[in-house]
C-alpha cells in the first residue's frame, strides 16, 4: 500500500499553526476481468464446468460406480468344473458338461487346468489306442492321445497308457459344446484291426479347470449393482429465493464389456434435499429400466447413454427441493427377454460400469436466489491513522443477472458488531438480453460503500465478514437467460482513504 500511495496523486492536508489536519488518497485496489471461457474445466474430482457447442455453460456433477465384473459367473463355473472325470466304457461316450442353472453353454476356453488319462490293455494281444476329444481343440487341432501297449500276461498290473505323473497342461484349449455334449471317442484295437471294448478302469479326467472365455445362453439372470452417493454442492450456501433450470438432466452412461443382452434396472434413485428429506425419482426410467447395448466381438465395449429429464421423470420437482446429494443403485438383468436363440459371451475380464452425471445448464431464471458465505477479516488497529474509507465498486457486466449484497461483521465470539452496507447494494447490473435470453449489450454499475466513524470502528473489531448475496436474472427473474463462455465480467474496486496525521 505504501508503494501505491507514493505513486498516486493525492489531495494534500492543510497545515494550520504547525498542525497537520488531513490527507486524502485515492487507491486502486482491484481491476480484474473474469473471462468465463477460462473457467471451463475441472472444479474438483467430481465437478466440471463444461461448454456446449453453442457456448452454453453447465455444471456437471459426475460419479462412476466401481466396475461390475464377470467374476460371479466364472467363479460358479470354475467351481462346477473343478474336477471332471470321464469314465470310458464304450468306444463313444457323450457327457453333459456341468453348467450353472438355466445356462446353456456352447463354447469355453481354458486358461488353466490339467488333463490326465489312464488307458489299460486287459487283452492277451498287443493293442493300438487312440483317444480323441473332437470338440476340444487348440490351434485348430483336436485333443488326441495315441499309443501302443503290449499284451497283458494275465497276472500283475495290466499294461497302461497314462500321464498321471505328468498331466497335460490344458491352457488355451477350447471346448465346442454347440452340440450340447462333450464327446469322447476311444478306439482300442488289435494290431490286426480287431475292434475291442474298453477295459475296466479306463478313464480320463480334467482337474483344476479355469476359464477365461465362455459363450452361450446364460439365463435370465439379475446382476447386482453397487450403491453410490453423488454429492451436489450447487445449493450448499442457499438461503432463499427460487431458481428454475431449463432442460436439466441426469445422464446415465453404461460402458459394457458383457457380450450379452442386458437391461438396466433402477433399484434406487433418490435425492436428499437441503431440508433433510429424501425424495424418490419416479417415472419410466424407474418403472421400466432401459436396455443397453452390448459388444458382439470379445474384447470390445459398447456405450449406451440414457437421459433422465422432465419428459420421463419428476426431475423438475426434485430440483425444486434443492438437492444436496443423489443416491442410486443400478443393477443389470441379463437376457431380459429370456431368448435362448441369442448367444452371448463373457470374458473373465469383462466389466460394465455406470457413470451418473447430474447436469445443471446455466440456462434458466432466478428470483431472489440467495446465498450466504463468510470470510475472515483482520483489520484490527493496524490502520489506526485512517479515519474514513469509501470503497467504489465499478462493474462492466455481460452476465444476464443482477447481484446485490449485504454484509455483516462478526467478532471472534460471533456477535454482530456492524454492517458493511446500509441495506441491499446492487453491485452488478444484469446485461441486456434478447427474447431468447442471450446477452446483447454489457451494462455498467457503480456503487460506493462508505465506512467512517462508528462503522469503521466496528469493522476494526471484526474477525469475520458474512455476505448475503442475492441473484436475479433479467427482469427480476421473469425471463430465462443463458450464461455462455463468451460473457465476461470486469470488476474495478478502488478506495478513497482519509488519514489524520497529527
């Protein structure tokens, strides 16, 4: 301040009989221009100020629930297929593959597991053995075991073709279950070509199977979502008045990696109001849910966007409650139409996520919309030589709303010690707008705030300033207006200081 005073012109004091009476100084304090285009971006981790293609600004409150995975399906299937014996009593056997209830599997791919076999020769002649599982392939080749065994002597252990001590790693093998069964073909033949029957204890087995891809019909299955809470701080400092948004919406985006037809089911969707009540969202989205797209190719994802607005819900009513949080839980219903002809797939890495965004466009009207906030002050006695201050606030405004304020000074105990203003002060005057609510011309307002005598003494005792701010759009809130990234606000604040230096 001292440097500023040396550089500024001033009205010098008059000296009478060697006594210095008064000096007045004009001090510029602030000359700042707010460019709304520069404000676009993240406000915090869940809030963004975005701009539409036409320049309209909007607050976006966003939350993404933790990803829902396919673990539940794979855990159940892996548990069922943990140990799968294949006793062989005929030259061709067909086995039902274990699957969860109401599920019809057509293909699977193993990411782990072992295959073992024990194939004895109970005959008094050498034999040639071929074990084939035609529906199980890797790199296009079916799983096959070949070998020859010598004749059985009739005593002791039968000759046996086996890998029990060194199981086959089953990673990467694919099951083709399109025929509904797992087929095992077993040929045990004499060297002259005579077809023989499998001996007792002829068996193959899968152990510790785990899968990373499954295909088929998975039943009409509910898939639980996760409960979440999205805080909305737009009304945190609200004190009174009304505000009406044009076309607000809740945007639900689902990014789906499940290759299965699915429907979003809204288990919970409600807001907490500023008054402490809970108000449920109602309408078609809650009653019917909505279908969301699914990918047709493994590894891809599909994105679905569903808008909740005043045409399909009671959103306008909810905003009238001045919400402070949105509580929601969105689940999924797989194969909602129970159409078994639709074949889907799952990867063990498949997920779907739901992102909820509450969008409040800065397009609407406000009448006596009041906010309150407080700021620490500490003038104390450090400017004791100042006997009067007049602050001059000049604004050049392209924003389509008025801003008035009152201020109250509190001491450290919270006791009111004085007022900043004498009644409401209009410090920002709304810009001129057209019939569509678009700004056509800036307006200027100049306001003086004098502090002297007892009022200045009160300010010196204050430790906090409480501001009550009132917004009203053009024509006292009777017209809906648009706030865009092209609108600016210039604020200039100066002070005229009166100093006694005796």
